[in-house]
C-alpha cells in the first residue's frame, strides 16, 4: 500500500479531501441510523499525510458496493470539533488511563462548531474486552457542570458500576480542537482528524507552554464491533498497528511533563517529536 505520487508536499486536509473526493455523500441521519456505534471498539492510528493517502487509495480501490461514503452537511465534509475534558483535582481519570486500568471513565463536553455550536455532555466508559460505551445528553455551550449535568454523570457512572467520585469533584482540565472528516464503510465508521490542538484549561503549566499540537499528522480512528474493520486490515497490511493515543491523556501529558506518560511515550517521541 503505497501513497499516490500526487500527495507529495500536500497538507493533511488536502490529502483527506482529495482521497475521498469521489466518495458519495451520506447524511447525518443515515450515518446515525446505520453506524451510531455508541458501544464499540475503537482503534486509533497516528499517520502522516502520505500514509493516509495510501490508506484511502486502498479503501477506494474496491467495488462500488464497498466504496466509502463521506458525511456531508450543507456541502461541507470537514467540521470543527471542540471538546472540554473534566477531571478531579488529583487527575483521577488521567491516572486511570496512565495506569491502563481496564475499567475507567472520561467526562467531556463536545461542541460541533460548524453546525450552530451544538453541544453534548458525554460520559465514556471502558467495559469488558476494551469495548467503549459512550452516552450523552444535550448541553449548553460553555455551561458549567452542575445541576442536571451532575445528575447525568453520576447516573451513568453508577450504571456502569464504576468506583467513581461524585461528579461535583470534576472541573475543566483540558480543551482540544480539531477538524474531522467522517466516513461510512460497510463494516465500520472511520474518522480522520486533522489540525489537533490542545490547550491546558487549569493550573499546572506556565502560560508559554499551555498549548501544543500534532502538526500535520492525522489521527485516524476506526469504530466497529469487536472484529477489525476493512480499514484496520488495510492498515495492518501496510505495517501499521494501533497507536496508544488519547486526545485527553496524551494532550495532558504533553502539556504537563511532570505527569506520567508511559503509555504514550513512544508515540510522543517517535511521532509527535516530544522528548
């Protein structure tokens, strides 16, 4: 699986748009009906633009029946996402990820910036066999985590039978912003995130190191059942394996060098160029 010759020097955004230009559109309603996948196995890969181009070329080389379809809203195919991650004062959810606890959780708000700043409060839990369960409720942009939001988080964590602190202990810690292109495959949902930037939202770092980014790398994520998807198999044939990256924990470890970073150290050094 080699990259097409015409991607040399192209930006990640341009490579994604070019590689999926021939893909038929899919509406948000159809995407949600066929691949909502709130309970799923996520596999992530951090790729260069050339590696993304090669993957998309492999996925579009099959029959029309298997061809990727691209989420399109109002003629647009790439959308800005903004997330705020919440944690305790002692960073419990970060430390659960750093210690690779099998049973862990994450609380965030997600805003769809280009579609009217639609915002959701989300609770993600890690269940058996690495399955991720995401539950969410509508939320107001920039609203503090209180009232009905606290009740929602507490209820979802209790339902997951997690030993979690009261949600009133949670406060904003990190913000992330990126552009996302969403692809519907016959056997999975595929997302390609470009321009990922992190901003430290709480105390703990000097002002001049409160932001970081991944440059022109692309965070590719497959969201499927327990079986690997066609995109996973294409990447594996090219020699790629899933990377350990968390938009929350990797970002926080990058901005807070005083924190443990073992699960993401190799990625940060080899891909992100962080010593």
